[in-house]
C-alpha cells in the first residue's frame, strides 16, 4: 500500500482515540499531519521513511481542548507583568508589588496581579492606597483582581487618568471612595477602563508584541497538553496577531476567537460591528473567528452579577440588590439575531441566574426564527435556576464551565460573603446539566484561574474538591460527574462546542494528529492521583510541540 505509507507511526502504547470506531488501540499512523489509520492497519502503513515512536506502554489521548481562556493576556502576564497568586494576603501582595517595582525604571508602569476579590474591602481605604503608593515608589500601577474584572490603581495612575473626587462614574462601573469622598483606587468593572485606556495611549502594544504574547500563551498551553482552544474575549489586534502567526507557520494550535461585542473591563477598541467587519481578513487555516463575545453581567463579589433573587443585605450593596444585565432583552435579541443571520455564534458571560435565563429566553427566539446552526455558550453560568437546567439541551446551548467555580477556592469564598449561604453553596450544577442532556465544555478561564491545567479541572469535576488541597471541603458534591464524563468535557464536548469537531477532539482517521502523551493512564490510577497527571509530550498536526 505505497499510497498509505505513514510519515509517523506510534507503537507499543495505550492509545485512547475517543473515537467510537477505533476505541483504544496500540498503534496510530499519521500522514500529512492527519490520522491515517489505527491498530493493525496503522502497522501496515509503516514504510522505509516512516518515523517510528515507541511509546513503551505510555498512555496517549487526543490533545486537550480549552473552550474558554485568555491566552494572550496570560502570555503578557508571563512575559511583561507582575504575576502572583490571588491567595496572598494584603501584606504579602504589597510586598510582592514592592519587590517587582524595585526592578523597574522610575517612570515604568506596574501592571498585573492578581489580588483576591475577597480583599476588596481591605483595599478600599485611604490607608491601603497610601501603602500601595509607597510600595510602587511613585510609579503608576494598575493591578487586576482574580476575576480580571476589577482593578486597583495607585494615586499616580489615577492622576494620569484624570480620576479624582469629582470624576463621574462611567456606565457599567464604579470608582470606590473613602468616607471623605476621595477615590481609594478600587475600580469596579468599567471604572478600571478609565485607566486601561490611559495605559494603552501611553504604552501602545504593537502586533509583534501581541504575537509574542500569544505565542508564549500557546507554549504554556502546550506544556499542559492543550492543542486547541477558544480565546474568550478577542480584540482585533489579537486576531491580526494570530493571522500573522499562522501566515508564518507559527500558529500550532486550533484557535477559535470570540470577537468582543461589548467591553467594560479591558478597554478594547474597536468593538462590535467594527471588529466583525474585519473578521474574514483575519481567518486562516488554524484561526477561526466564528464567535462574538457578550458580557451580559459582571461578577458576584462586586455585586455586578445579575440574579433573580437579591444579594445579602448589609454587605455594601443597596437594599434588595439583584444586579443588572448590561443589555436589555431587546438589545440582546438584536445582537443574537443579527449575528445568527451571518452564521456567527456567541459566547455570553453570565454569572448570575438572571443573566443565564435572559440568554436562554433569547436563544429560544433565535431557534424559533429558524437559526439552528449558530452555537451558543453560556460562559461560567455558575448559578442556574432549576427550571432553566433542561433548557440548555432543549435549545442546544453549551454550558462553558471553569474550574475555579466547581471546587472550593478564592472566588467561591468571595461569593459566599455576598450571597445567602444556601445559594452560595449551590454553584455549577454539572451533574444536573449532564443528566438533562446538556453539553458541558471545559474552559480554564486562564489566567483568571492560576493555570490551564485540565487535569486539576477534571479532578475537581469528579471530586468537587480543591486539587491544590489549599481550600478544604467540597462544593456541592452531589453535582460530581464521572471521570469519563470529565475527560469528554475537555475533548469531544469542547470540540463540538467550538465547531472544531471536524478536525480535532478525537483521533479518528482524517482528523488532525493532535495528541498528548501522559505521565499516567487516568483510568488506571486512583482519582486522587489524577490531579498530578502531566504531559510528557504534546503533538499538533503530527509535529511535536512540547516535550517535558
């Protein structure tokens, strides 16, 4: 069979193809970057020039997929910014800021994070601002919280942005103030954009730097076995950087981008139709700009998640505060119908059950209008009213879920301070969604999460416990799912959700040869050890892109 001679042959392994037609096999043949054959047929494809990899019994599976991350922001943090875990206390955080500032030029900006959202009250004082000013040594500073929705700016940064006691609060945001009416530097949602835009004007980032940051983000993803992902809030600048990388042969992952329809946290321009207008010019073989991104609410610790029932009283929010959506029903309907007509799908950020319900109500109208092809993701969706759980499957809406929301951690602890205990504990109803027939896709939300490690997420899905062991207990353990279901969340289900199932998600003949060689077989070890699984090698389109 000379026409079937393989370029690459994997032998002597446990190769879990996740393809019903192939199952688990011992050999896999690759030609021209695609799976040629598996099992005995793969062995027959060996030729004189075939590169043979002896797996020595190692476990191989399709490359992991991440339906929700911000890879370029993570790359920027790794290359250019302060990057500390959100578990630090205020004293430790300020020490880290001071240490980082000491290595910078006197007028350099200090950018990065992350401070834990549970620190917000401690940061919101004149005394804390004075300590930040001292730690930064007169340099302007803009520091993100763990959700990346809120910022803490020092006095110098606020001066450059023109923020003072008289500054009007922007739509969709707040400038928190002390008892004397002076800004404390804590900027909620769109409040932070005032400084983000100042930073962008004073220190513009060019396409080459964005491409470098995106490439670095992908290098880190490869080290965790990830070969395809969806950037959850893409700018036009990022889309162009991805096109440049692919044109240069350097985009070694499947990338789906979500074009920002609105924005009140990043300071992105252009937005909406002005970014969609450039969609096709940025498309490339490995880059698919197929979604819009809508921020429909904010985050619960800031009181900006939209809920059906009120937040707790006495936690700094107005009485009977439920939060609000960023769009009314008519505006959301215009966006989803208008983009559906052009075959554009949508990823919609929802943290409260009211915003989730509004998306489902609106998608019902889109489906009723005959648009069955567009894909809809409810991103995060940690709170879902029980009546709405069956509607995910009925309307073919994907639940895009993130690890920091289904096991104990900084964010769940912060949420527990602003919602009644019974509601705060009932986050991420994954078992109920699967039982109702919904598609669940795994998104790390990295760098909101500390890492894009899917095995920590898989462990958390199965145990509802913190994989680091830092936070005790479990979060709504009745919503645990099985190991097999959890692996599907990061492979086949994510491929379907992103519209990549034609090229990846399983190792079926004809699909891209994207696979990861693991340190352990997850099905042959105790669940407690699954969180420690690592990637030994990661391959994309038949080329090795990472080796431990």
